[in-house]
C-alpha cells in the first residue's frame, strides 16, 4: 500500500516538473510584441471608465503582448 502511494506521488512529481519545464521553456513572457499606442490608450480609457479593479492581459499566438494592472 505504501509503495503504491510512493510511486503515485513520484509520478505526479515528474508530471508536475514536466509541466513547469514546458511552461517556462515555450511560454516566455519577455518576448512581447508592442501594441499600437492608440489601442493602448483605448484599452486604458475603457478600463478606467468601467471602474474595474484588476488586470487585463492580451495574448496573441500564445504570447503576452500587453498587460495592464490597476
């Protein structure tokens, strides 16, 4: 019984490490294509007028292209 639990936890650990490797290897937040400045101003204006608090992140082709924190 203990051996099955130990093997199960080991497999879960290996899968989790694999997920972290893939996430950090292929989804890199440092490569951010720039948005056009008029779009940025439009998004900021919409968020400010809505009175929302939080974050807005825009992704294109699985890469983060813009993030706004409020």
